[in-house]
């Protein structure tokens, strides 16, 4: 009974090794496919056809390319600069508050099925990141590159986490339908998509709490990093004690 | 996992999925021409070839399916995919040279145009959502406007077109200029733009090779069927790990759920299925937050935001992802058992 065949797993090993050795991911993934096919004795033409078929049938994944001309032309005419100065005119807007409001709106709208309301190319790059950066430079002046990167990365994370943990509440979302179909196929009956959606709510709330808590602490982290950087660039002869206090 | 090509109920539409792919193909073709015209590009020809191969899958894919048939089309696309991977793997694809106006010029035009700069950006989601929800089945002369099986994508395409025209009105920058400008963004994303499709392809090979069954076999080696808590831990952590490899929780879900959750938790311990699958899927999402394979979410933004460290978005997400994974495990253990 226990005839275990682990050859089909060789592709996973290639993926892990390829990433560890920092090869280009496209090459890693293609090699993983070829190795897997070879390990299970798939003939080359069948493998080529599988490659082509799946690549063709997943072309919708590249649709974000259509967004880029709009974002690019708006940026050429100063969208990012305007987002920064607009946020500067709002009193009390801090990096953490902007991201927290965005997070709540994004998660709630995703739960209502409005998943395409925002996203990395359409809102994070042109709006959220510049606004968060604008609010921080309002407080701290010119920001050093590491601090700018920290804030931008948080803006991207904010969108991802909010949408991931909101979307499964919406019962017509692909994931919920996938789970529902899976249960039916496996002969588990009496479960409605609505039940699955309801059971997504506790984790969605946990995500909200955990991430808002982290965002609340982000402000202090930015302040500390800005101070650290200012001190480092000011003079290297500062006493090491102060530096430790700030870190 | 990937969209099935259904032949039975295809209704013709103005913004049909085939037309949208053609449009993407033309956009990429335009970028290829721009790349070829870029005299200061350090890797002009190979970068153009890389995007040219990619674009031709969009330009000629559906035509080829109609005239050459499935088998031949899949083969040449397969060859192109391997060439794309080799070009990227040898480091032959790079950024070019772009005309960017100075910070002062940008600030000056920002002041001139003011809040109207926001309007096109905000229009994209609003038009998409309105079209998806309210206008999804409108027809012009008996022809559907939006592809009925890809309404969102069709609506997004229309929204981008409208936003492009509105931007033209407010900024004076024409759609052709906008396309040219987008080369800067596309090049900064680079190979990451293609990774999601490559992963769909790897998933296909895994299905043909029965990798899922092998994973189930592997996992069951570590499972002791009586320890409820460990079963929950292995299911949740397994979902996260396998999602990290595949870059997609949807690919991990059937494998891990059929391998662990159904036999051991549902049949073995009478666990409730609804919370089990809902929380299990979310455990997979925790994995999505921690993997470079989920390029659209983790690597593309790092490029778009010009981060020095390509993995910084992932690094920022890890604390939230791990906390939520732990919460998921405890929550699942707390709610799925009825006795």
C-alpha cells in the first residue's frame, strides 16, 4: 500500500534551490516545470503543450498592463507631487492614520465584493504611497531613502493584507466558490457559501486588529529612524550611548 | 485554477476577452517599438525580443488557435515561454533610457492642474465597479458590450480607456504619449510582470505529474491521526508553506485539504467543514504574504515603488502574516470540533 513516489516533488526542490541561489524566478519556474516533467517521464512535446496551454489560458493575469499608461501620464504631470501637497493641507494627517483609514476602507469594501476598487498599480503607487510619504515629510522634513522605502513598503503591505483578508467574506468571490465546489466534489454536503463567508469574519477582524496595531507603532519607528539617520549624517563622533537609545 | 476555455456558451461581445488580449498585445508591441528606438538602451535588442515574444502570445495567440489548432499553438507558445525564461535568466532584460521631466516641472504642472489630476485615477475603480455591477449586461445593437464571462476585465479595459481620455483633457498628454510613458513602468516591473503566468504554467505541469498526490503522501508521513492539535497545525502550516512554493493559495488548497483536512479532520474527528476550509484558505493567504512567488502582490509593488530591496514588502508583511497564522491555528482548533 505504501508505494511512495516522491519524483513529482522534484520541481518543488528546484523552486526552493533556485530561489535560495537567487536565479531569475522565470528561469527557476520554467526549470522546475521541465524537471518535474522529466522526472515523471512526460514526453517533451506534451510538456511543451502544457506550458503553452496554461500560459495562454492565464493571459488575463497580465491585464494590469492596461492600467500603466494612465498612471504614467498622470505621474508625468505631477500626480505624486500633488498627492503629497494635498495631504500636507489636511491637518492631523499622519502616515499611520492615512494607512489605517485606507486599510479599513479597503478591507470593508473587499468584504462587499469591491475587490477592484484599488490595487498596487492603480492606488498604492500613485496615491497611497505618495500621501503617506507626504505626511511623513511634513513632520520630519526631507526623508532619507531607507525611511522612504519603509513607508512605501508599508503602503504596499497595507493594500495586500486588507484585500486578502476582506475578500473571502464576499460569498461570490472566487476563493469562496472554489471552497464550495471542493466540498461538493468531496461529498461533503449541507454547506452553503454563506457559511464559509461567515467563518471568514473572525480572521478578517483579527487581521484588522493586528495590522492597525502595527501601523500605530509605525509612527514611532519612522521618528526613530529619521532621528538615527540625522544623527549619523550629522557627525560620526556622536557618543554611542545616544545612538543605542534611539535604536 | 486557470480559466477554462469554454466553447459551449461564448456570446460575442464588443470588449470580448480576445479583443482585450489583442489590445494588450498592441500595447506591448508599441513598447517594443519604443524600446527599439531607444538608442541609449544598454540591452536594446534582447529587451525588445523579450517583450516581443511576450506580446506575440497576446497578438497571435487566439488567431493561431483558430487557424493552426490547439496542439500547434500550444507548442509554439511553449517554445516562446522557454525563450522568455532564458532571456530573463541570462540577465538580458533591463531598464532603458527615459525622458523624465524635472521635479520642478512636475510640481509646476501639479499646481496648474490641481485636484483634477486625481479624477482619472479615481475614475478607474469607479467606472469598473459601476460597469461590473450595474451595466454588465448592456448591449449595443444586440451585441454585448462586456464579455459575459470576463465582465470585470472588460469593465477595467473600458475604465482605463475613459481615464486615458479624461487625462488627455486635463493634462494635455495624449494617449500615445501615455503609452510611451508607460514603458518606464513596464520596464521597472520587468520579468515580474510575467511570473504569474509562468506559475500558472508550473501548476499545470504539477497537475499532469500528480505532484499533489505526492505531497499528500509526504504530509501523511508526519501525521499522527489522533493528535487533533498537531493535525490542525500541519494543515494550516502546510497550506502556508505550499502556497509559498506555488505563489497562490488556490493551488495549495485542494491538495492540502484533500490530503489532510478531509481524511483526518472531517472524517476522522468530525470537524465542521465551513470554518475548517475558510480558516484553512486564510492560512494559505498568510503564505501568499511571505513569498516572492506571489509576484503581483509582493515583487511588482517593490518595483513600482522603486524600493532598493525587492523583498522589503515581504519583510514588512511577515510579522502580520505569522501572527495571523498563529491566530488561525488557535481559532481553527477552538471552533471546528463539536465534541
